C-alpha cells in the first residue's frame, strides 16, 4: 500500500468563488492532488484517468488529507482519502500503459 498526504491552503485560487463565505475545495483540485501524489510515488508513470470517483464529504481548506493507494492490477489503483477520521473521497485511478 502506498500513502501520501496533502493540504489545500486557504490561499488556493479556486476557493474565493467556491463558495463565497464558506470555501469548499473543488473536486477537481482534490483529484489533482491524488494524481500528483501517485506520480511522485511512482516516478516515470502517467495518469490515464479516474474510472470511478465518489465524493463523500466536503473538504474545507487547511485540513490535512491522508491518501492511501492499493494496487488492484498492473495499471489500476484503488484510492481512499481520509480527513479527521472520515473518508472524504474514494475511487480508482488508472496509470497509462507503456508501449514497447
């Protein structure tokens, strides 16, 4: 199992419009962090997509998110994002296959 974490800062440029007075991290920003962390853990790889994603809780800024990745097959990882003892996001992320 691979593990990583991230924090969306209060100064992230997507937050003022999402939602004024009660900022919530946009899903695409969370997914970008999930993808970038996996790419750091598996150098020389590329993301092919997210076959499945479930957003279970809103993510306010400034909260640490812990991500775990479980290999399902040679290109597919199951991931789960937890914060404050709650699963906030889960799904699958696929790595691109390399052609030889």
